[in-house]
C-alpha cells in the first residue's frame, strides 16, 4: 500500500516564479490494483507520480510505502528502492538510440550486478511474453511505436518490481495499441503488482482493467471514481 | 615567513575547515532542538536535506583535518632552520608560547575528527538517521576546539621572530629540563619496554578476539587509549633513543627528519590510526542494538578492530625492527 499524508510540492520556493504543484494531498493507494491519476495538463499528475516513485522529494508531508516511510530516506536508500520496487513507463519512451532493444531493456538491472547470462535469459523471457523476441537484437530506431512501447514495458519489468508507474503511457499510441497496453497492464494485477497510471486519455481511465480513478485538478484531489 | 607555501596551505585549510564547522554547528543546534523524524513539516524536510549535504562536506573537511596535523609538524620542522638553537620541530615550536598548545590541540582534534568520521559513517548506514543527534553533539564539542586551534596556529605563525634564540630538543627533552615531559624521557628503559610490549600485546589480542567473536569492545577501546599513552611515553623513553643511537637524545620530533628516513611519519600515523580505530570500536558499542544499525555496526566494528590491530602491529614492527637490527645497546642506561 502507498500512503500519502499531506504531501505538498513547491517548485522555486521563495522566488518570484514559485509554483505550488501539489497542495497537501492525502490519499491511500491499494496494492495489487490499477489506479489512475486523471486530470488535465498541469494538474500535478506527473509530479505526484515522481514523488511516489522517489524521483523527487516533497516540500512537506510524508509518503509511506508498505508501512515504511520513504521521504526521509537518504539518497542511497532511495536509489535502492527505486531500483527494486518501481518500474517506470514514461510518456516519451526514453530508450537509448544506437543500442539494441535487449540492451535497453537490461539497462536498469546492470547496477545490481547480476550475472549477464541469467539477466539476458530473464530479459528474453519477457521479450517472448510480449511477442517481440524477434526484435530483441534490433536497434531502437528501427522499431515501430508499438514495439518501442513494449520494450519500455520489458525494461520496467526487468527488476521484477512490485509497483509499475506509467506516465501518460498511451500518449504516442493509436487506439489498438492503447487497448493492447491496457490489457498488458491489467495482467499485472494477476501477478500481484500495483499499477499507477497518470493519464487524461479516456482509453485509459475508462478501461475495464482500472479499479480506481483519482481526479486531480490544480494540484488537489478533486473527487474520485471507483 | 607566513608566505611559506605550507603555512599558507595550513591557513587556508584551517579557515575553510573552521568556517564549515561553524556553519555545520549552526545547523547542528537546530537539529538538536527541532529534529523530529515523525514530522513531515517543511522545516524537518529541509533539515533532512541539509544534514545530508553538511555531513558529506564535513567528512571531506575532517579528512583534511587528519592530514593537517602532519602538515603542521612538517611545516614547523622545515622552519627550524630560521631560528638559532633549533635543531628540529621541537625547538621551532618553542619559539613562542603558541607552538606547543597548537600542536596538542591539533592532536586532540585529530582524534576527535577521527571519532566523528566513524560516527558519521555508522550513521549513514542507517535509513532513519539513528545517530544524528549524537553526531551533531560531538560536532558542537569539536567546533570551539577547532576555532581555538586556528587562533593558536595563527598566533604561532604570526608571532614567529627570526631573531629569537630558542632551545634545542636536546635540552627540552633532557633530565635537566625538569618538566613533566622531560621526566618521562628519563624513565628507566627496561621496565618501559616491558610495559610497552605488554600493552601492545594485550591490545592486539583484544583486537583479534573482537574481530573473531565480536565481544570485548569496551576492553579494546580502553586498551587502545592506554596503548597510545604508553607508546608516547615509550617514544620519549627508549624508542627515540634507538633511532638516534644516542642514549641522551629523547626527542620525539627528530625522527620526522630526512636523516632518519622520515620514519616518524609512518610511526605516528600507525599509532594515531590504531588508536582512533580501536577507541572507535567502543564508541559504537551502545549503538549495536539500534534496529537500523544492527547489521552495519557489528560489521564496521570488526573492520575497525582489525584495522586497529594491524596498525598497532605495524607501529610495533617498525620499532622492533630498529631495536633488533641496530648495533646500539641501550640496556643498563
């Protein structure tokens, strides 16, 4: 379970361009469910995902992850949590051009120091699971949008995280690929993974696999849909 | 004279260290007064971020503080040629009334900086800042001492007068000087040798026992402190004499010179390093049961115990090698 308690995030605090992105948000997100943060552009969805994913720290407030308080953790502990607990799927695919899909997918596992043979085997199993094993040795720039998206999903899963964070995952996908992506994300529930998506795409928040929709507006929670 | 490169290096480093320590002490006071990990207030989160930055900076600065002791001794040793009567750092330090107090304070701060680094390292192993208040309490103790050290050091260098005739180490560490240090210099060599080897032996056994069994931390800590004192007395009493092959020369500084292969530097580094590591084991004993440190601290203590044993044995090996492989015979003096 992820628990946010009065979380506030201010950018450029004390400066003329100070911007309050999140205004004292308190919410609990259940484990093994698909939860969507829905809201217009600038509502604070991505900031909230970054806070939960330990990529940025709140200005005030606390976040608990499975009863463990994470906002006070020193950076090296946060790195460990980011690496082992979260898998990230970004709006921009953030894949590295010039290297193969397989290398891209294995990248987050390199700092752990796992043996290359077992890591490669695990990555290839995931490529099989998402039907892109034939593209494993293709360079990123040769892949279609859908194939690239699947590589980002494999990359997110490579360290077997318990929480998948996806920021506008359908932004660059057509209707068919978006539906396919939602089916894949829905399957994660069966594997006891928590999925947290930020999106303002109806294909996402109206999908059957979604358990809960939390509405955000101007950095505050503006009701929710179960 | 103050434009001597090493003096400038000492000035600049001391000013930087003191400025940073005072800055850190300012936040230390706030941490001691306002730290509350249960709170998610903006103030608390700012303190959490600041302490991470400050402790990283202090770790480097205290690392330099360890080196600055040897730089100070090296500089003073180099300066002795400017003063009539001085043969080594002992005479140069005696030129005015600030030299020796600055040296003593530097040694004290060297030890305290070492203990702070151990405490800081242990604290960084815990996810919940388990030693933060202890760490900053120690910093508040060190800060005024560092400030005093800088003032004494500055006064020493600024008040160096080349026309002063000073005393040489031969008279400062002789029986005729009638000082506490000179009294130690003339302690009978044979009993002092026995006490020295016994203290090293017990400390090494205690260190190895802790390394293997993880027990006896306070004993090792106490023995390390005692060994430091016994070793300093031994240097004055018989160790220096073996290096100079002169029964009346007890100076603890001449061994830092080229004529003696700069052997004083490894000797003092091993002795002080062994002391910091050994005492550090005891320093960490009360924190072994803290949940977030229950694995990290015992492992760190074992490494410190091993380091302490090795360093004390290196010190003893250098001394013993000289005693064994010299034609000079001291016994009976």
